[in-house]
C-alpha cells in the first residue's frame, strides 16, 4: 500500500482507497433504493475486484505481521492487539 502524496490517502497501484470506499458506499446506497444514480456496471465490477484484491493482500499482511510479532502482543495496550482481535474475529 502506498500513500497519495497530496492527500495522504491510502492507495494501491492505480486505486485510492478513500475513493474506492466512497464508490462502494454509493453503490450500496443505490442498491438500497437511495436517491443516487445507478453506478456504471463496469466500474462496479472493477471496484469489487480491487476491493477483493485489497482484502486478500491486507489479510496476508496481517497474518505475516502477527506471525512475526505475536510475541509482542501481550496486553490490551499493545499496538498489535487490534490486529490480533480482528484475526480472531473479535
């Protein structure tokens, strides 16, 4: 993951995470009958593929980080505790 130099927003190659999240939320609003224009189906497909790719990469990075550093996650004040809880489904 990279960061957009101007906005500081997280980005994958060619995709800004904040913009992807905004488009997916707009899609969901449209799906639920909201007063928004129907999104372009090709953009939706691309956004879903990008989101799935990001989730897979993030999950792999989390597992790698935890496997390498789990011995450091020793209490509620640990910076890794959020990752540990997420990995355990808590």
